[in-house]
C-alpha cells in the first residue's frame, strides 16, 4: 500500500475514534442530565399541587383549616395590637408567607400551629404592644406545643396569667415560658397543674408573686422548673419532690421563699441542678440531700441556713459545684470525707460561720478549681498540699484566724495572682526564698519575721509578751507556754 493510502486510512480511523469518544462523553452528560431532571421533576410533582390554578382561577395554598388560621390571627392580635392584619400580611402563615416565631406541623393532612414565640428576639419578630393581653383564642390552638413570651408585658401595664383555659392545652403543650416580663403579675394559676404533657415550665424574671401552688406537683412529666427572680412567698411545696421524679433542673432562686428545705427533695432522683439561692430559707440542711446521686450543682447561697455541713453531703458523688456561702451555717470541715467528692470543681463556703481547721484531706479534691473559705472563723495553719492541686486557680482565705507560714511556692502565687486572698489573718505570713524569690511578696501578704519565741529569747523582750497573759517569763519555758497560748487561741 502506498504511503498516501496509508496516511488516508490512519486519518479516517483516528477520526472515527475521536467521534466515538465524543459520543461516549455526550452520552454520560446526557444520562446525568436525565437523572437530575428526574430528581427535579420528583420534587416539583410534590409541591406543584399546592399551587396549581383551579378552574375558577383561584390558587390552592398550603392546606390549613380556616378556623385554625383565623384563631391564630385573633390570638396574635391580642398581643401585638388591633392594627395587625394577619390575613393581609400573612395569607399563608404555614406556607409561602411564614410569620417569624410561628411554626406549624401537619396533622391528618392539614397544617396546625405548634409553636408561638413572641418577643424581640430577631429583627422581624412579633413584639407586644403596651396594652398586650391574653385572649381566649390562644387556648383554641389545640396542637400547640410551645408557648413563649419574652419582654412582652411591660411594667407600665400590669397583666395576669389567665386563671382558666389551660385545660384545653392539656393534651399538647410541652413548653411554657415567660421571660423578662416585669408587668406580668399575680399568682401562678392552679389550672396550670392540668398540663399533663408539660416538660418545661420557665417563669423567669417576671413580677409574679404569692405562694407556689402545690398543683405544680401534678406535672409529672416535667423536666425543667425554673421560677427564678420573681416575688414568690411561703414554703417550697412538698408535692414537688414527691411526684416530680423526672425533673432535671429546679431553679427557685431570687425569691422570698421561707421555711426549711423539705425532706421530700429525696424524690428528685434524676435532678442535675438545684438552685435555691437568694431566698429566706432557714433551719438545717435535710439529710435527704445525700440521696441526690446525680446532682451536679447545689446552690444555696444567701439564705439563713444553719446546722453545719451534714455528713450526707459527702454521698453526692456527682457534685461539681457546691455553693453554700452567706449562710450562718456553722460547724466545721473536719467531719466530712472530702475524698468522696472527687468531681468537685467549685467549692464556695465563704461567710458561713465555719470554725476549726482546714483539713489536709481537702487537698484530695483533685479537680478543684475554685475554693473560697473567706470570712469564717477558721484557725490553725494552711495545708501546704493545697498548692499541689493541679487545676486550682482561685483560693480565698481572707478574714479568718489562720496562723503560721504559708508554705506555697512562688510559682503558685504568681499563677493565681489576685485570685489568691489571705488578708485579715493577723498571724499569717509568707517567708521569701533565698534566691530569686527573695524580693517577691504575694498580694496582701506580710513577710514572716523571726518567730516570737526566738525574739523573746534572743532580745529579752519575751517578758512583756508573757506577762500580758499573766505568766512569768523564763527562757526554759518559752516554747511550752507560747505553744499552749496559740493552741487555745485557735
């Protein structure tokens, strides 16, 4: 075959190969486009019936019963004001014109309102008018699961919670929240105890008052009960601990509750957080607190509790935060087995009228980060092993009767800085090292001088010190009498 014919044959074959490759690439692209088209068509087929024009020229919106829609508009209007025209602004609230803070779910092929969240959370959130009020329409939304109000009822226009109507939401409502509503006054209606499905009741920072209704103990599915920063009075209902064994969080802080902590707290077997701080509670801690094996936080500060640290506290093995400050608690720290509380990270026993010495066993709290023992009546020396706690970054010993040298390293003091406090301990001092630390002095500490014993022996000044206690000075009895005096001082 001639060279010309060979070249022509090769050219034709190469063109066919290229053409075949191009056809293969085009086939793959076409196949991919077909798959994508099918996916798009699938989703369009689901949504298209909602918007297809009818023979009368109308458009079918998301399926929602007219009564449900009108009830929603009327309920919102009561809070936002009569100017709010929901039918014009949001003709399809569960579809293409959603309302911020309103959510829906499908039940039996129709949309129903499940969440109402009113308050200035986002820029386009629904906000209450100065004369916001409850209307009966809110209780006609039978599928409502969450009802929440934030900064809705202001102090210049007082509003009370409806006393009736709540039973209509008994089968659906799971979350009820009122936060930062200064104008929300009055008592908690007893009918709220009928909300058998309620899992979270949060009434925080409002103007509510009166006594806590024992009907709250009927909310057996409750996991969170937070009534902090209101004006509630009277005793803590015994029914809470008796029936709410699924409760995880109980926060009754910053009210005016009185009486003792009920022994029924032993029923809170699932409880993780118990905050009763800033009230007027008195008497001693109930022994039943030791049954709260899952409790992580116990905050009882700023009350009038007494009777000392009960031994059962050492059985709260999950405890991470124990805050008992500003109580006339009394007692001592020696009687507790601190090694059992291995999860403690925050221990605040300041201003609690605690006496005695700081036990060295507190150095076994290996996860401790914050320790406040200030403004008590503690005496004796400070255990040097406290400085060996690996995570300790705050230690306050101010305002006690502690004595002797603090045997902590310079590195420890530098690490804590102003988070270490020991002022108002007249006989407590720090001895500087001989090398680089010679000029270092921890904040609020005094340098140790020569021991009083040596001063008296070497300088002949001991007679004035001893005679102030009614003793005859002599160098041979110096150590004995000085030791005895300081022992009784502690």
